[in-house]
C-alpha cells in the first residue's frame, strides 16, 4: 500500500473496531462505502460460526435507540473438508470481497426500521427464499459500490475450492448470486457509463 492510500483509508477507521491482522482488508472494503463512515461497526473474531465464514448483525441492545450498532463476526479459522487454515491466510482480495458482502448486509439493515429488522430476522430464520433475496441484496449493494471484481473473485474461490465442504458450496450456489449474475450486473453498470462497476481503486 502506498502512503497516500494509508492516509486515504484513515477516514474509514471512524466508528469502527478493527482487529489488527485484517486491518488492510477491512479498511479497503470500507473505502467502497463512504456512507458507512458514521455507522458503528465492530469486527470481531469468533472461534466458530455455524455454517458461515462471516456474519453481519445488529447489536440487539442498540436496536431500540437511534444509533444502531453492528457487529461483523469473522470466523478465526477457515474450515476446509479435512483441515482449517487461519482466516488471515485466505488471499487478501477474497477477504475484501467477503467483507464487502457483509457490509452490503449492513447497507440493507440501515434502510430498515426496528420493525423491518424484526421481520428480517424472522424471514432469515424461516424462509429460504427470504435468505436468497437478502443475499442477493447484499451482493448487489457490493457490486453497485464498485466491489464487483472482488465479489466475483470470492465466488469463484468458494465454488472452485475443492477442499471446501460440499455442503457449504451447495449452500452458496443455491442462495447467492452466481458469478454469471455478478458479471451481468457489472456489465449493466458499465453500460450505464458508471465505471465503478469495476474496482475503481485499481
Ligand atoms: Zn450474506
């Protein structure tokens, strides 16, 4: 990273709690979402997240006030079929795509009032079509904010990674936007003359 990049990213530390080991990736993902600067988000390592690698959620105690806070849980270990590697050994671009997707969920949450959040929680628990839609919304936020290339790399990484549990790959294929869908969205953005469909910091 260049000097100017580090200065540029400094602004994105506001209202965030960021673990040192993933600081570069998290700040880069945050830099695509300037509107999240005033939003409080804690990035927290967890030993285990059931069926997921990362997870974005509101802090329940802040749901009833005006300043909602969020937490993005990050699994400390990236589990493969027979082994697990520390999450920081996953390539940077893949992590940026992953974090960018979670931030897309927070963009979605930010548009919802308390009632909308409660409905979201119930829908996510009980309806797979609701989950599918929520995941598409998160991916779409990420693509529209210029993270298209990262999201794509993350998808391919998951779908092509032979050592990932088959069940997890099936879940991703079933519920999330496919790489083809993402390419189509990026192309559509470009056709509108919006170059942010492709990574604009490159
Ligand atoms: Zn998601």
